[in-house]
């Protein structure tokens, strides 16, 4: 069988556009500000963990374009199912930052998502969020709702049965779901080359009867435009898989030491593709970035993060009962019995 997987890119490493992205200036500025906010959130989380004020954390540095670009392509009525690295996507989708910090501080109340925010809780086990997302999309189709479900997972997640079962089900029932793979090259210490012999990860969609595309995951415009198109296809019952080729610039988690399995040369090569810097260069060339604008963005983001940290750390300690309260919408009888035990 002969097939080809398209690769989509708008910005080169120097921020030059190969085509007019046709994205309005306000959306570009919103994206840039969210990407900067996500990085400052990330850097602060790392410091909090090192200071013993937060537990194990999975950094997102280097993946800001993938996360923000995909999240902004959705409508308010759409839903996301995140893995443990999608803090940027969650923030872009309206998740209160203090609740995210609270969650990473080990407090389940941090995943008490506001009713008006269409985000599912963070999923720690690899790829188990995929069948959940597909089931939700099936329910939406049965209810004749117009919402689209987007589920995030890493390249390592493509080696799990959950992904294949979910994609097969979505293809058979033509569900309104977008599968977004963050191919950040490493599944902890396992390189992408050891994950699969397939030339791309996106081509795996072909086996399940729908489209797979590959984009430059460090290019905001490429991710945003490709996701926007995929979302509209999914809304019509045509699932899509998007492979965002990006890179995890930090360790897998704060419990990892990536220096043991990857080189400084590799890091340096990917640093040249920094998603925030590429968008900044483009904005500067278009006259929508300046030193004063940058200063204000940094100050505003730092203020938001500082307020969020203070708010998270001021929450009274959780009680034993909180373990039971956030498992189900309506607590089943057997959990009530356990909770009421002395």
C-alpha cells in the first residue's frame, strides 16, 4: 500500500512565514501571552518542587506551541482530555492556575474543575485517557451534540493498547474526536526510534480508517491551523490524528535525570527551534512585538503566577474525607460506608 503523510509548517526557525497564516493580530498576541504564561508557570512549578513545596511534576518546556496552538483551535463547547503534561492547554482552556498548583502539591481538590470549564481532569497513567475521550465523544454523538473531544498523549502513548482500541472505536463509529500526539522524542528514557519502526506516528491513523497528519509542533501557526481544520472535520464525524513533532526540553519529571540518556548537542539543536522565540521573531517582523510589550507581558504573567501560588498555598489542609468526595459526581453507597468508618 502506498500512502503519504503530509508535514505542515508555517514558520521556520527564524520566525519567517512560508505563507500568510491568516491569523488575526489579537489571536497571535493571545497565543504568545499564553505561551509565556505557560513557561513561567512551568519554571515556577520546578522551583516549588525543588523547594519541597510541591510533589513530582512533569514540565512542559518546549511544547508551548503544541499545547496553546491546539487549545486555542477549539470552541468553548469542545472538551479536552489531558495527560500529565498539558498544563498549558488547561490554562488556555480556562483552568484556574491556583488549582493546577494545588493539584501538583498533592491535593485532589485541585482537579475540582469549574462547571463552566470543559476540561477533564489530568490523567497520570499513560494513554488511559484515550478510551475515556472516545467514550465521551460517542456519548456526544448519541446526544446529537456538536461538541468535539480532543485527547492529548505522548509518543510513548502510541505503544499502549488504549490508543489503538480508542482509535479503532472512533474510526468505526465515526466519532467527533481529535487525537493529538505530542511527539516530544522521548518516552521517559525511551527514544522515539525504539517506539516504532513506522516512519511517522501519524500514519497509524490510516489503519483505523481516518486521516493522520504531521505538523511542526514548535510552530504555533502550524499547530493552530492544522488543529482548527481537524476539529471541523471531527465535528462532521471524521476523526483525525495530529502528530506534533516537538521536544521535551526538560527532564521527563522532577524525578528524572535526562542527562543520563540524551546529549547536550541534541538539546542545543532543539533549543534553536524554541516555539516562543520563533513566534516572537515573527511578531517583531510584523510590528506587533516591542520591548515595552514584552516587559508588560512578563510582568503580568509573573503577577498572575505569584497570586496563584499564594492562593494555592493558603488553602486549608485537606481532610481524610476529601479522598472520597471527588471520585464520583454522586458518591456510591460503598464509598459512603468507607468514609463513615472510624
